[in-house]
C-alpha cells in the first residue's frame, strides 16, 4: 500500500512539474506574454553581449554590470553546447535542463530511507511561483550544483567540497553551504577546487577578478530591505532618484550610502551569529547541514543591499533539500519562503512599475515580501539553534515502563 501511495504521489508530482515547466517555456519563448517588463532581455541583450566578449578569451572588464566570479563565464558560454539553436533559445533549454536535474536529485534523495518527497514538492511548486525569471537567469544552474553538493553532504564530503567550490566560483553565495561541514575533507577539497579554478582563470583570461570592484560599488537596490527606507521617504519629499545603476534599479541620493553601510553591518551581524552558532552547536543530525545552509543563505539574502528576484531560486532550492529529510523542522520557514516567492513575482515583473514609482501598491508588496523573508529568517534561525545548541530535557519514561520498573523484583 505504501508503494502504491508513493507511485501515486510521484505521478502527481511529475505531472505538475511537466505542466508548470511547459508553461514557463511558453512564456520565455514568448508564445504567451507574461505581464510586466520583458524578463528575457537579460539573456538576449546582456548575457549574449558578454558571450561575444568571453568567446574572445577575455572578461568584460569595461562593463560594470559584470559582477560575477570567473567561473560564471562557463554559464554564459554554455549555450554554445546547443549550437543548433540561437543564443537565447539555447540558454532557456539549458535552464530547463538544470531545473530537471534538481528535480531528479530531489526524487533520488526523497525515496531513500529516512527521506521524504516533500523536498521535491517544494521545488515543483516553488519554481513556477517565481515566473519565467527562473529560466531567464543562470541562477537555476548554480542552484542545481548547490543542491547536488548538499545532498552529497555527509556521505561524500570530498564531492561536496568540490561541488560547493565550483558553485561558489559561479556565484559566491554557495560558499555558505560549508557553514555546518564538519569533515576536513569537505573544506580541503573546496579550497583545492577554488584555488585551481581561480588560478586557471587568472592565467588564461584577463580581468578574472574585476568583478570585486564592481560589486563593492553597488548601492541600495529598490527591492531590498533597506530600500523600504527610501520608498517611505519619497512620500515625504526625499530628494533622490531611482536609476538603472550597476545593472539594477537602485536608489541614488542623500543617505543612500548610510543605508547601504547599515545593510553591510546587518550582514556582518548575521555572520557573527552564524559563527557563534557554529561554536556552540553540539548536535549535528542528518539534516543539520541542509538546515544550516538554508539559514545562512536566508540571512545574507534578507540583509543584502540587493534582493533580485532570482535570489529566491537559491532559497527554494535549499528549502527543498531541507524538507527531503524527515527530521527537519524547517516546514514553517519554508512555507514563508514559498509565500515570499509568490509575492516576488507580483512585485517583479508583474507590478514592477509600481515598485519603481513607490506608490501604495508597490510599497505594500515590498513590505509584504521582505517581511515574509525577515520572519522566515528569524524562525529558521530559532529552529536551527534549538535543534543543535539548546539542551533538551531528559524525556520521562512512559507510565507503563515506570510501573514495570517499580514492580520488577530485585536482582
């Protein structure tokens, strides 16, 4: 009967995945037009422009919108593998393939002893909530590698370390996956892989680390937590502007640098909390690695100067890994992340014009989305702390066992 139930669940899961993914492909291929600004322009304009530069053997050093580690060049160049399609079409196909890879990984993990298909359901439901943006950014490719690294986790620390380093060289955030890694092999292979990749790119392609300067000079993006200060201040005559800056729509004007520094300070506090947790943690269970990675990335996304919609793909992927484990207690924070994903697609791209205008609808959507992320972060951190640091009281014996002990004759 359990096998029949599992098969039925798998059938529903695969059916919903197929239906929703076909819909996403129809949107990115513009068979149907998704409301709001065209999210595919990043692929057809920005990514394809970088592709033309990268294929000459150099990084786009004069383009401040290039703010990614050197291995990101591989993601941008990857559509060349599907050479019979034009660049945007090939990119969308590869993004779809990465989505499928995550599903297969979660299914493989979910049917093993002590695991569950809840994680696969989180991925199946969470991705379409974000709309076609998922297939129009290379973040889904990075997330696929990060999911593979976490699932490798306890059994294959060397593989986890190598995959984590590779993902971090594509986009920095996966380095946080190592926060709960206990085996030296994971850290050692991560350092070895990252060092090898960095050396290869530094020697082979000029400008491999120019992204560090470009990332440092970013301001406060209009969707971030800190941006709420200026969305409200605009209602009272704040003398600033909303402009496209460093590849994103940001606030420019008085006190923006103060809010940006405050965001960096919050990220520093988050790092301090994670360090304290790592020093105090005593119980490391099968799901702790995934739970800690989820909390760490939640903290840094929520406190970041930039919360681009594609960042939510990272959280959905890590949330899915958490719920692959029956023992994980991250159900409520994961639910809040899924709710935030739904609000995210409403604020971008559907009603992004209202966000840029700081009108009532735009500000309400941002307060709701960012509020959900803050609440998810606090609750997830509390769950992680209580499950790994807080001492648990010794459970009393059940009444039957107590009576047996009392009535048993002395030996």
